[in-house]
C-alpha cells in the first residue's frame, strides 16, 4: 500500500515548514528518478529539516526534490516502514548501502 499522500511536496526548508507536521509518522524523500529514503520520526518536520541541513550525506548527494509523509503512531512505525521500503525500494534504505541514514 503506497503512501497516503501521493503528490510530493518540494523538498525545501520553506515547504517542509509549511506542509510537514510536527508529529510522529513516516516520510519518503525522492527525486525525479528514484525513491531515496523512507524514514520514521517522532517529529516528521524536524527529521526532514535535519536532512536538509546536513548536505554531505549520501541521501543529499542524490539531489532530492520532493517529500511525502503520513501520520502514524509509533507502535506502527516498523511494520509500515518495512512495507513501504519493500514497495518503493529506496536507495538509501538498502542493506547493501555503505551508509545508513539512521546512524547519522
């Protein structure tokens, strides 16, 4: 089952502040070619802003242009993230990746 939100918002600080909630949930980051990362956070907005601030990560080197999110309670995060990762196959969530975004 895809993200609840189907149209990505621009992955900019202004758009994140305007559209991303300060609540628990999941988020996906993409560009025109691929899904880059699917993450979970207690604060979706804060997590997205943190990615934007750290320009030297493998995630940001893939030149993300959009984000989507869905509000989800913490207990459902692992199962929902696993499902979305299987469906979208984001580059930075792959186990073979030399870098794990979650270890930032």
